[in-house]
C-alpha cells in the first residue's frame, strides 16, 4: 500500500511539473498564474487564467474544477486540459483551486468545498472581463470530484444563505467569495450564479451512498494519499445514519429540479467503460434522472478507458496519458462547447 501511494504521488508530481513548464511557454495563450481570489481559513485560494492570443475578444469562458476525491490534487492536474481549451478552442479558461477536506488541520467540510466552487464562479463572472472573457458566455466543467462540484454549481446557485449550513434544518450555501456589499441572499439565483453549459467528466453524484459504502473510513485510500486520518465529511459530530439530510444536500442526484420549476443549462457527461471509481452505470443513472426531469443532458461512454483520463501528463496508477486518452474526448468537448457558447443561442436558468 505504501509503495502504491508513493507511486501515485510521484506520478502526479512529475505530470504537474512538466505540464506547468509547458503551460508557461505557450505561444497561443497568455497564462495569468496563481491569482488570489479569496481568503478562507488556513489558506488563500488561487486560480490560473488562460487568455487566447488569437481570435477576437471577448472570448467565451470555461471554468474548471479539478478532481482528486475532495482530498488530493490542485488545479495544476488540469493544466493540459486548460491549455488545450485556450489554445485549440479559443476560450478564456479559469482553472480553479478550492479547499480540500484535509485542509485547515483536516477540518474542512463538504459544504465548504461547495461554497468554494460557487464562490469561484461568482469571482470569475465578476472579474473575467479583466482577462478578455465574456461573463455572459460561461461553461463549467470538472472531473470526478470536480464533476460533483460543477454539478453542484448548477444545482445550488439558487440556494444561497449566510447562516450556518444545517442550522434549523436549512441547507443553503455561503459562497466563499462575494462582491463587495453583496450578501449570499442577494446573489441566490442571480446571473452571477448561472452558466450557459456544463461538461461533467466521470462525476460523482450521490455522497450519501458514498458515505454508506466507506468514503469516511480508512478503506477509502484517498485519505492515505492525502496523509490524513479518515473522518466524516461534515466533521465528527455528523454521520450519514443519523444526519442523512446533510449528505443529500450535497448530492446532485437528490437536488435535480423539474424543468418546469427551474431549467438547467445543457449538460454533456462522459465516462470510461472501464471506470471503477465512478462507474458508467452510475453516470447513466444520473443522466437519465436529468432527462426524466426535463433537462437537456447527453452521455458518451468511451470504450477501454479507466478513471482520470483528463489528468495532465501520464498516470501509471490509472494507466492513462492525456495525449493518448484525452485528445479524442477534448475534440468532442470542443464541439459541445462550440454549440452552446459560440454558435448556439445563449442559455440561462
């Protein structure tokens, strides 16, 4: 087990190092790196923004949330993807960091991570014009845990509150960035929380079931990868058997509205046929639920692919390489984004 953890960490480190050097040297996009966008307990959250150097500004925007089981990685694991979208697609790309469960002495809660995803979108839509981005044409994307967060951005943006999560049975979210003079309640359901499209890459949608099947226990190897002791995702005092509402409040599968109540933007989901982390049948079930509720959602299952095929560089742990496994997917992604951010009619909730 120790050897596999070391191998995984070393693979990620090398992939990020070489990709980051390449990103800095990109001739077709300008990289604005490590931009601080908010302060949270224990750390400063940052973003890398890529602006194309070709084409006509303002450019449509893609916001990326990285994967890693909410416990490992940072935005640089998505460097290859971010650079590709900027260079080959002509998008301003905001590659976002957010808190991990192990941050702040292993005390971060899942709702706080969702707060960061929401706050990151609000910051992007408030500031992206400074980087030649069009705040009226924005898509969100994320893989694995990042796919969960991108989905929560679509679903939770109309449920913002300033009070404590779960207090008096209220499970609203408090974005970790708000424009000066604005409150969470001011922005709930506003244009600053809405996007025009979403690409969800092998996402996670049911955290209640994840908790019931060992996410919060040492059998979930991501705790070891992160060097942290396993615990509840909402802290030691909340557990899935006695407090299921906490888990359902951060589970996209439990939050899908009827399209007659609130229309979600078009979504394209994809997953590998050999994915054992977020299996294709679970992604299919979520896409089916979206369609049954009246929303526009598509699914592509890529044959002979495991998990994390959008990660930068190569991973011996998952047996994937971006240049081999991701490029066909990126081509399909650009077609979807072209339709909904460039040539198609803008869509808002």
